[in-house]
C-alpha cells in the first residue's frame, strides 16, 4: 500500500522493499557510538597531539614548525651581520653622487685643458680654441 503511494514519486517502479532492521543500530547503540566521537568544532592542546614535533634548529628543507626561541636566536645572531653590512654600505655613501647628476663649470677641474684642446678652423682667418683665442701651431 505504501509502495503504491510512493510510485508517483519514484522514477522507477519498486516491486518490493526489503530491509533487515537488525542491520541498523538501535537508539542506544547509536547514542553510545556518538558519545565516542568529538564535536566537529573541538580543539586540542599541543601536548595532546601524539605525533606533533617541532624543529629545534633552522633548516632549509624542513616543513615542521620551528620554536619561537629558535627563530629569535637565529635572528639575533644574524642581525649584527646585517647591521654591519648596512654600516659598511653607508660609510662610503656620503662621498658618492647620485647616478644621474650635473656639474657646474667650476666643479670640472680640467675644463680649461679640455676646452683649449678643442679647436676649430676658420679657413679665412686661422685656427681658434672655443674661447675664440687664436691658436698658433
């Protein structure tokens, strides 16, 4: 009778429905099984985790977590090298100019020799330097 009323809801026809009630747990059995399980949103302390381990030194290839004190010790022992590198770099910087910069004529110490060495020839009157002074060769 129940099958007849379900017939319109099912895509295929069921001629018989068989199940054994003994294949399913009783309410008491189900309750006891659930009592052995933890809530989905439960937490654990690290001390409760049996296969948890952390590295006790820095490593290039480990995927384990590292103790905070190990990281601090590593940073503390290497920070002096970083500070020294920065100080070494800064020592020479005050005497250096930016990569792109300009100079005034007075800052170019050999400007006169460069300019006096540049000559142009006027075919009608002679050879002159850039100051317009005649150069006699």
